[in-house]
């Protein structure tokens, strides 16, 4: 289907869109806000005016299939044609996971990518939508770029768009609008080939054939087609292995966030029954993962440490690890492993772009954050299915259960009891009041008693990037005790309704200590200590956290 551009329009804007400030992962608003006249268009215009190499460049475009995805793809394709983009690459029905998009950006030498997703937020007409910008390395755009895009939105007076019929993105093929070509491909193929280059599919297939049933929940989101191809077609798991595998505009009413609260059906199967040996889930755009064993939940911080400790099980990392990195709120379990492996371990702010700098410089091979995100140097994003395959590879080599892998790890390195308490949808003024109250208290806490120790560090975390030497401030309030135990408090900007306060608790027990406690019990002194200090429940009116992981 080749089309000439019948008309190139310049649409004048009545007002600038000053609330369109991208966060660390792009612009995330309600679906209804994106449906406002010229709202999406003005933000896309600002991207095209700011992103380097647009004229004559190749752009990756796709999303998680949520409400608004197809309309946005049509708009972006026609605006790209008006701006002289030479080629758009998108998936069938516009479906491309965030990890797969990162891979395509790198292999197709694209100038970057536009990923249409609000990650783990709910979808649908009354849900959320998002536009995420990735740079030419395949990773999230830098703060310099997102700030430039924001400044452009404040002064924008018009946008350019070509008038053309919608491209049939439900059919694989090559199309054109004027001088711009549009390639609609199966977004699964390239990603599967990448996974084959890292893992031993024959070995994993043997595990699944040896009375080792698994269950995967795609949560009606983007990983459904990928997981069906991976687990059922290539690894020959039974046809009912992948649940909720059809991407739906509203995710079937599900909240596509893979944790014990929102993936409760999967969690119940694994934690209360004997039918499955392994369970996993991914989020809306496919970059987060949750791993479960039979009667066993794998904390994301433990997961990163275990992957690093067992990297030699995976052929893709046979040459060793150059280093590892974790986000500051992630537990220091991986630090202990890195010390034994004698490799560098970096502590960064939350946000994958900080890992990207280290990956691009060859400083690290594996990295992860506590919010169910893990990745490596194979792309520049976190990757949910990759992490799940990594676990299956380890289990294939060790021929044991998930719980046995975890017990062996704790017996060798000790256990970092860890939990995150999320208080969601707090009115922003109340959330800021709570946060400021704790921040103002921190200087006076140093040297005083707190919970089960003496406060050694009490600050708002800042980071000096060892690659570009930039300084990033105000990344979370830390209380670190003399025994290594920690409490972290952060305000999250990933929601569109109010604010979320996340509180992180960590307590280390050496291999000789008690390794079989309930995490909430092991962390009880820290939990009661921060409530006494911050009064989150009292000030927010919430009797308990929305989510505990």
C-alpha cells in the first residue's frame, strides 16, 4: 500500500501544553487527557523537533496494545512523514514490548524509539496512557533530552502532519506514505533470536519435559504473544501454560503489575498448591518480572543477587561479568555476591538510564532494581522474559527447585530480609507533607537510636555518575544503621492519581543466623520505627499499605 502525501498540514495551537513535562520514562497521563484535541500531537511534535537525526532517520514505534495505542500510531506515522523520517518500523497491531523495542533500535541503527505504554498502570478508556522516548542506544532518553522536549512544549505554536489513510498495521508488510516507508513486522521474531543467542533452549526444554510444570501470566498485556512463542511453541510446554495471553486495550480489567497483590491468582497457585513447580508474570510493556517457586516467592532483590551468583549457568555470560549495578532502594544482597566474585558493584538512582551509561561504557554486565526489573548488556532496558529464562536456565543446570536455589544462596551469602510497602493514591499535598517531615528530621538522627541500631547515615541520596560526571540529587531519603540495616523512603511519580509513597526495609542476617523468618516479622522493628517517625498511616488515613512485596 503506497500513498502519496495528499496534503501536508500545519495545525496551529491555541495554547501551549505546559503540563506535559516528561518524567524519567516519558509522559504518562490518563487516557482521557491524551484524547484531548491536539494533546498527543503537541507532545509528538516536540519530540520530532528535539530528537537528533529525525530527518532521514529510522524510528522504532510500538506499544503494549492498551487503549489509544492504534490511534497514536496512526498519528505518529503521519507526523513522522511530515518531518522527513525515512522509515518507521512497527509491530503487527503496533505490538512491541519495551525490551524488544530496545533490541530493534540497536540492531536497526535507529535514531531512537517511541514506545506507547504506561508500563504497569491500568489501561482502558478510564485508565492511563503513556509516550516513552528511547535514545539511539536503545535505552530511556536522557534528562537533557526530556527537558529539551518539555521546553519545546511550552513554546510550541503548531505541529506538522501528513494527510493520508491509516496504514493496515494488522498485516505484515512494507508500506509507504510519500517518501517514508513503514515496515510492519512480527515484533516477536527478532527478540526470540536474541534469547536463543543467550540461553540453551534445548536444556530448558528438557527441564520442562521432566515433570516440571510452569505457569506464566501475561496479564492480558504485551508479553502474551512472546510467551506463547517461547514457552509453548519453542520450549514445548503444554498449551495452557501461558495465561491471559491476548493483549487487550484494558488488560481485561487487570492491573498489569506483576506482584503478589495484582497477580494474586498466579501467586495463589504457586504459594498454596503443588500443581506447578515454577510461576512467573510480566507487566504491561514486558520489562518487569515476578518469579515464584512452589510455595516460594522470589524477592526481586534476591533475584538479582541469585542471577549474578549463578551467571556461569548461562552460555551468554561465559566470559564473565565486568560488573553489576543496583538501584539505591534495592537491597544490598547483590553487593555481597559482587564482593565474593571480585567485580565492581555500583549503586545508582532509580531509573534505567543510569544503568545505560554503565552498560554503554562496559562497566557492568548485569543490573537490576527492586521494582521487579532486571537486565543485562543484551539491551538497554530491563527485560522480564529474559529474567524468567535466566531462572529456568539456572534450574535446568542445577536440577533443583526454586526454593532450594534460594536456600543454597542464603546458606552461602546470608539473607537480606527485604520488603517494600507502597501507599498509593495519597493526595499529593499529604504525601509531600509526610516526605518533608521525614527529610527535615534526618540531620538530627545521626548518632541516635532507631529500631535495632544506631543511625550512621541519614540523608537524601545523591549520585555522581562515573561516566558523564553528572550529579543527580534528591533520589530518596535514607536511614542506614550501624548494623547495615536500612530504611528508604521515596515519592513515586509513576501514577496519575495523587502520589505514591514507597518505603523500603532491609535487614541482613549472616549464614549462621536465622534464615527462615517471615520477612514482615524480621523487619518489624524497622517497620514500627518508620511509622513512629513518618506517621504515614495517621496522616494519610490509610490503615495499611496498598501493596506489600
